C-alpha cells in the first residue's frame, strides 16, 4: 500500500536527516580542532521504478545517507610558537602509532594531519590525541635509510636521548700574506726539516713568520697547531712546517720530529698567487687515534696514548690561484688575515628545530647543529578512502590504496611546514547553512508521517 510506503519514507527521512545532523554537529564542534577533516553526508534515493505497459502504482522508497570524511581537502596553515608544532604543506600525512614502542609487533600504523606534537614524560613526540610521531633515524654518517614501504626502518622520535655533543675539526682554511721582499735568513742555507738541529719545530731555527691555530679533537678538546714559515733561497718559495704544541701531544714516525705533523714548501707564482702544482705542504692531515697500536710508517703521526682521543682527518685549505683568500705573497707585511676552523668544544643540548625537508635537528650550546631524524610524509592514491581510527588519525583500506613513505617534497608529497598547525577544513558558514536545511528537512519528513497517518485514519473511517 502506498500509504505504508509513505510512512516508511517519512521515517527514513527522519533517520537520514538525524545522521546528517550528527555529522554537522561534529563539524561545528571541531571547527578549532587541529587537522580535523569534515564529515560530508550524502543523500541518495531508495526508489526503484520499472517501466512497462499498464498501470504502475508508485511506492515510496525514502532516502538513505552515506557519510564520508573530506580528507583530501586541506585546512589553512597557521603559525605556531612551538618548534615541534608541524603541518604538511601539500599532500600527505604524518606517520603515527598509539604507542612509542611496537611492543607486540602488531601495533597499528596510522596517518594524521594533526601535528600539535609535544614531548611526553619520556621525551617522545606525541600529539594531542596521544599519537606518537615516527621518523627515520639519521645515521652517524649523515645518511637516511628512507624506504618507501618498510615500516621497520621507522622509530618513534625521542628527544630525551640527545646528550651533549662535541665536533672534531675536519677542515682548516688559512688566509694570510707573506711579504715578498722578506730578507732570506742565513739559517735558510742549512735548513733541514728532518734535522731537529736545523728546523723550526725544535726552536733551533727562527721562522720568518709563525702563527698558532687552534683545532678541536674528537672529544672537543682544544689542540694547538703551529704554522712556521721560513723564506727559502729559491725565489717565490717558503719552507713550511706544521707542528703540535706541546710536542708531547703527538707521536710521530720516521721523517717527523719535535711534534711535526707535516713539512714541505709553499710555492708562489710571479703574480703573488699560490702555485698549487709546486706546493708540497700536504693538503690532508691524517691523525691516527691514540689507541693505534700498529707501528707508525714514515711521516705517520698519531695522538699520544695519554691523550685518549680518536682519529681525525683535517683538510688544509691554502687557497688556489685566481680565487679570493688563501695564502698569497705580495710585497706588504706578513700577516695572518683570518683562519676558518670548523669543529666545536663540548656543548649541551639546547633546542630542536625541524626544517621543510623534515629533518629534526638538535642544537647545542656550542653552536653545533646535528640532524637526528627525518620525518617521512605518507601518501595514498585516494585519501577520501581512508577509514577513521579516532583522534584525527586514519588507516588504509582497499578503497584508499596502499601507502607510500616519501621524503618531504618528493613525488606527490608535500613539504613539512615547521612551527605551523593545520586548521580544520570546516567552513563554519556552510555548516550553519546545512544545519538550517537539515532542520527544515527533518521537520518536513515528520509532516510526511503526520499526513500519511491522517490519510490512513480517513481510510479506516470509511468502513463506518
């Protein structure tokens, strides 16, 4: 009977609009929730019509609803004060888990746009919904094992394990000038770098120019390297020695003495620029560690056993012809203009920064910045096919497709927006409009039931 179907249609309208109201209510309530994705409620009819000859009586089918999350639409990015407040500028999701350790091996892997991360009591980064942020650890050599699908490469980002840091010197740049008109010392005639009685490191030959440069060892200790230069009897050539002061900090092999770590000559072109081809002072200084037990070869050197410090290699940059800086020979007083030495003494952890490439970097009080994690950005083919896991987190479904872990900015993934948070994608004006429409539709559906009831009452009265 068509009246019965009208009653059913009215009831379905009440149910469907109630469902729509629930979605609208959630949207309005979460308008200020970071990373929230609005609920879209779509109505579709249940009628079924068949065509053909003869009288066809229509039976109402009513309506049903399907609620879907609008995950693919991004909210606006707002600046935040915390260095661990993060957003994704573009496509993709943060990889999170409800636990900081995958203790059972079956803890779910979830995806979220909610980046209001703060450290918990154990130092792990966790957002307001209690989800822990996962990332790729940066290896000691600075590389990242970024695998697009292997979740075992990820670990919960922890900031409490960051101790102090020291950085050994690995490069020294010297900017200096040697006076071209410097008189040749009488000692130049008998100078011999390999003979302590006739070299500068021993102090038996007075150099024409000498400066001490401080470097940093593997433990952040300060060590002194002295550069001594003596003009040679050969034109445009200077004898050069590098030695450690005090000499007891170093142990040397054959060919080196008095704390020497290198000896050779600096050669210059007639225009005062360094002649790299004829300069024999080594460009690399390889310090063996104090724990080296092997015999030292000719011109080898190591930190003395009593220092207890590790091996390090230092690139010595003296410049090149045609490039600014470096060591030159012009007819003006000899001077050390500047030195550029990397490395640092020990410093305590002070703060953390995140850049657009997702690198989480620890800053130390000595100025050292060290990358410790890289945050991946996960993408799926159909974000609207993701299922909600609560707390603004989602999990993949057959409809969404499999996830891919990308470095930020690679492929279809967005970049990390540091010190920013993503607003919900709720348009409050639209939601209030939908609220009014839903209210009217609900009232109208109730009128269907009232009218159908009155008509059925009339039909019942007819038998009387």
